[in-house]
C-alpha cells in the first residue's frame, strides 16, 4: 500500500550521486551508496563551447579594463593611451597575460591588432553570463511509498513529485549587456525524468502532485506523475530525478538561440514488498 504523509521540504537525508555534493533530497533516511552507473552520469548539462578559456576556466572575451582576450597566448590586449611615438605602421598595446592576472601587464609593440582584438560581443557568451547570474536548483525528489514510512507493495501505484517553484522549474529571466549589445534569457524546465530502476524511466511535464495518506486519491494512481501499476517485483529501488532546462536567449542585435541544462536530484530509496497471504 502507499504509505506515509507528504514529504517535508526541509527533510535532511537521502544521498547524492557520486561526485555531486550539492544535491537536494526530500527523503529522511540516512545516506546510502549511489549507483555508479546511474545518477553519477548526470549533473549540470549544457551545449556549446566557451569562446575564451584560460587554464580550463571560462573567462570573458572582453573586459572593460583589460580589453580583448587572445586565446593563443592567454593575454588581454588594449590600445595603450597615450601612444607616445611608435614606429610607422605600429602601435603600442598593454598586454595583461596569464588570463588577465593582476601584476602581469606589459607594453608591447605590434604591427597589427592581435587575434580577437576588436571583435563584437558574442551574444551566446552574454547569454551564458546571464545564465550564471541565476540559480537553476536541483530537484528535491519525493516518492510514495517512502522507505522511512514503511514499504509499498508489488503492483500498487507509486507517486513521484518534486518541489515546485521558479528556482526548480522556472520560468526565470535575466539579462547581460556589453558594448551596446543586450541579451535576455528565459529558463524553464521542459521535462523531468524519474529514474525508477535500471531501464525504467518515467517522463513527467511538471513537478507532480504530493501524495497524502488521508487525501481523496489515497491508494489511487497519481493524476500526473507516477507508476500506475507500481513495481513488478519486491526489492529496494534507488530513485532519482533529472530536470531538463531549456534556456532561450535573444539579443538586441536580432540573434537568438538555446542553451540546454540539466540538474540531478539526490537518491530516494523505495522499499517494495510482496503481499503475504496467510492460509489455513
């Protein structure tokens, strides 16, 4: 049977997938080992390649103080002011190397601007900068039955739900601007996939409905997110959820695009038993 009251939003416990230290869970059991082939695969997803990087760290391609970044040598360049008296056809630039590290500035004489110098703002980079200013939180997963409240039974409905709210499902909006170009983003979850068992995933399109043991639908299938026929065999299942976000961006220059993101919950253990029939 379905067991227990609705999960509490602040319940501690559960466990994070391997390598994930900031997940959120709604189960109040002690941590258990994760499945190395399961949620450890997930995390924060996103397509595209950062245009400017230094030592594996993404950095802005343009900085108001340092100028434009050259991926070839790891230096920012800006035109020196005043120029002084450079030879004909050449100009002095202030180079801030080591990814713009403080104290690494030198004056260099060049006969042409370095690679990357003077490029217009990259709208996707601005979109990612706007994305970094908001928090797309990992789902807080809850399941009924819950092992901490008692086992469920083979073949009976299982309910799944996650915490609602803009930070968990969107929509969230932000913007970023640079040198006259502004990019606006809107982020929202397009689906949440519940990993119920190896090879058994359930896709829902919203946070789901919390289960209440004394509610009008107690013992019935979830109206929007669940396993209507329950689990086929008795054992402990390790359940976790992944939210898939779509970040749509538009620029004041008329360009647009999308950035994919994903967030993975902690693991919620679900104990399923078989109904024992006593005969005489």
